[in-house]
């Protein structure tokens, strides 16, 4: 269930079933809306947008079997996006699409705590007008995490936006990443098929959720192994779940180096990257107008290339 997909001024009503009776209201909502942060749900409760049997209650209210929980979705607040210069490299541009390489540290679109300086602000500074499928995300058809660098595909027209979003959904877009891993899987290559969903306790994290997660597939191939246990890997994804590569590789005891959220801190050595060593290197897609298959590549950024060189010099 997703609150963001609900239309403006709509109401969702849920009847409490026996197996969840006794839960606190805030915990109940967290289980029903795993993609929402706990703070955002508590704000809805505090602003009387969540009622139990028609009454306003506190987040800690214990629910009973057959209670009716109603959630009123307030209309979204319009976002004013002021174009501003933001650093990124243009790899290809035509009338329909823009292919860029995003530096690490740049947030893709406005969200909590990031209302300026995002990639979207920089794209509007360059293009002035871009189509939007969602509020605050003009031109965006897919995302990269803030501290993941590399290739992104941007739609410049409504036709390109619809076509590319459909192609991503149909898995017609191919994405290849390179990563330095803190630990190395057994074997030289393999595939991970494991559903990914919101972590049941830590709302900032994703996790493998066998029953509640979304289908996710990651392919990996080891390119180099190093004496300190690290390795350099090529990683392809068949699905695009949030934090997918980071979660899947961590589940194999090979977290992305520098990824503090998923165990990528190396406390035993002096190689301590300042961000997760994950880079979107290659992206292949069908041009939305001509249908031609285009493949774009982005070289490793300086911080990853430098760390890889250090590993080769010291640990091979």
C-alpha cells in the first residue's frame, strides 16, 4: 500500500484484523505503509488526518479488533523549483533525451532535508523546461542514491518520459555498475534473487524481505581480488529497487566499501573511503524516437580510480 499513489483529498479506510489487534496506531500504520517514514505518519496522526472510529487519538493508542482506521490524504503542497547551477557531466544530448554522469554527493530530486542543490535544480538550469511524472521530479525516469555516482538518463519531452518509463518497467534498459566490495563472494560470478523492502525497524534502510519485499535480481562478476579481502566487481541489475545492490551484496557478506549504512566500514585498515564505492558505469537504452539502441559509458570517478590503484599497488 502506498500513500503517495493515492489521489489528492482521498480517504483510505482500514479495518483492524484480529492478528494485529493490540498494536500501537503508529506501528500499525508503519506496517501498512512501509514506504513512508515514521515521522511523516506521526505528522498525519498529529494533524488529525488519521482517526480511529472517527476519533483523534495519539500515536501510542492500542488498536482493537474491528476498529476502523481512516486516513485522509491531504493535497500535496506545490513545490517551487528555482533553477540553479549544479555540477554534472553531459554525455549525450538531443531533442528527446539527456544522458548525464552524476557526481557522488548530489541528491537527485527534492526530498526531506534537500530542497535546493539537487540534480533536478541543475537540470532545470540547463533545460528550463522538463516533463514531470511526479511532483518535484521533472525529467526523472530513474534515480541513483546520493552517494552513488554515474550515468543517469533524463527525459526532455513528454513522449520521451512516457516511453522511457515504460521501457524501464519492461526491463528494456540495461544498467551496469562497478563497485569496490569490502569482502568477496565465493565464486567468480553469480546471481542474487531476493525481494527487497523497507527494513522492519530502521526506516532509513532497506532489507531482504522474503514475504513483504519486491522482486529483485542482481548479477555480479568479480574482476579483481585483493590481499586484504576486498574485490572489484561488475554488477548488473535486472530490477531497480531502492538500495538494491547495496542490500544484495551486503547479504553475501560483501558490502560496498564505504557504505556505512550496510556494513561497509573497514575499521581494520587505512583505506577508508568517504562514500560508498559504487558507480553506474554503463547504460543502454532504446532511443524514444528512433528506436536505435544507444549505450553510454562513464569512467570511474577520481576517488574510486585512486582507491583501486592503491589496492593494486599494495594488496595484489
